[in-house]
């Protein structure tokens, strides 16, 4: 029975490891799609998110803000919502890039360097891509903001990966053979 469980675990790991890169590809596609939106569409999307945040806070805390107060609050938080979106996108990218690398045995500083460099280069290329989109432009500052999410995502992946390796995902151990004692007939 132990050998069957060991076989199933090895088979699952062999099949799932290559698929661990799929989320990173999907997140990269998502970021590229958001960056391909023209300036008006991008701003409109984040403005709707800002409005939803303010109206939800108004409802939850029963603040009863009038229309002018709501608009003022939305205008005030809108730039922060846009920057938080950058941090969040690149946090998700960093986790989805770091995790498969971790699964393949890249740990410590090598994980930080490799996944960090990959994500920062992607952020830079994404900003360059925006220079071709109407109403958008590249921003070194945005790459810096993206890097905050990248750093947090990599550190979180390292913490979760280490915790998992010490608990539920301990390396597979082969069942030990019992020593057979030889009986000598005299």
C-alpha cells in the first residue's frame, strides 16, 4: 500500500510540475490586456473601482455622504487605486512565477534574483508596450511601484514554500525495509 501511495505521489508531481507555469502565463496575458486598453478605458475602469470602494465604505459605515462628498472622495482615492492595481497585478505575477521555480528546487537568493529579475523585466517591457497605446505612456515610476508587489509576492512565496516543505510537503521518503534476521539452525 505504501508503494502505491508513493507511486501516485510521484506520478502527480511529474504531471503537475510542468503545469505550474500556466498561471504565470495567464497573469502575463491579463497584465498585457490591461496595458493594451487606451487611456480613457483604463482610467474609466479604475474610476469605477474607486467609486465602488467609496460607495461600499459609505454603505458599510452608514456615513450618508452626499453626491459632492462621494465625488470628492472618489477623486481623492483614484490615483491610489490605480497604483494599488499595479502592486496587486505584479504581486500575483511574482507569486505565479516564483511558485513553479520553487517547485523545481530554486530557493533562497537564487529564487529572489531569478523571479525578481523576470518580473521586473516584464514590468519594464509592459511599460514600453504602453508607449504604443493611445493615451498611455511608459513610466519608470510604475515599474518601481510594480516592484513593490513583486518583492512582496516573492517573499510570501518563500515563506509559504518553506512552511509547506517543513509540514505537508515534506520530501518523499521511501518506506524502510525491515531487517530480516536470519535464523540459524544448529
